[in-house]
């Protein structure tokens, strides 16, 4: 005997997944960890008052280097990732434990050399990064792809005017992880929507694996109405 209550529950649960939004973020989104770190170090340095903490400054510089590298470079394989991590660690150890003390002894840097940064610096960087990230999030609110069971809409503009519409029939979805650091930081990857005569490539989609699972689930359901 068919349990109509269970069928209704399944139908109701699937109805909440009838629309999937895909947003293509700018590479600047990967400065989010540096933004959070700047806020945290700003607060800490305020409590330290005039004492400039060299550890905070050193960590901030390392994170800045990492974020900047992720933004401008691609790290496609685990071997490259391991090699780069080892290189970075060795270079930083040489700088902090060999080069800087040597330069201080030679009088090149001076005895007052300190990697510590004032609270005002962290405050300014927080404001700058906050504005950039805010603009990135705002632009993605007005330019995105909406996948439904029958069609794909490309909405662009302040008033969400539908500028393009594509059928789901014949659509192929391809997921790629071109950069391991991007995936490790924000689970970001590339989604390609491929039709016979058109290809749409979204280079930076956050939570790309989850988005692909949602798309597979959405397009695998076929609703049939029976009188």
C-alpha cells in the first residue's frame, strides 16, 4: 500500500531545492582570511598600546604573502603545493633567524628594527580590505546564474533583469579544481556549463563540491503529474 504521507514529505523536501544560485566571485575574495586577521590583530594591538608585537607583524606579513600568492598564482598539483610550502618555510626561517639578525649586527637595519605594526596599520588594512570584499559581495548579488529544473537564467543588473535564458536539455556540467590553495581556503573551484553552441565558465564558485551535488540532485528529479 502506497503511503501518501511519505510521498508528500519527499515532494515537499525536494521543492526546497528547485532553484540553485551560482555566483562567480572575483579572485579578491581570497583576501578574506587577511581581512579577518587584520580585525583580530587590530584589537590585540589596541590592548598592547605602544608596545609593537613583532610576532603579530610577522604573522600578518606571512598571511599577506600567502593570500597574494593564491590570488595571482595557480597551484594545480599536490607536488607543487608541497614544494612551495617547503620553500616558503625555508625562506622564512632563513629571514627571521639568520638574515635579520645578521643585518642588525652589521648595522644595516639598525638596533631598533622591529616587524611589529601599530594598531592604526591594522585598522587601515581592515577598512581597505572590508571595502574591497564588500564590493565583491555586492557585485555578485547582481550578476549570477540561476538553475531551475527546466531552464538556466543569467540575471545581471541592479533590477535583476533576465538577460539570457538557456534550456536545461542538452546541458553538461563540468567541475574543476584548478588551484588547491583556493579549494583549501574557501572550497572554491570552477564550474563549466556546456551546451552544444555555448560554454559558460564560472572560474571561482565557492563551496563548489556542494553546488555540484545540489545540481545533480536537482536535475536527477523528474516530476510527473498524474490525474
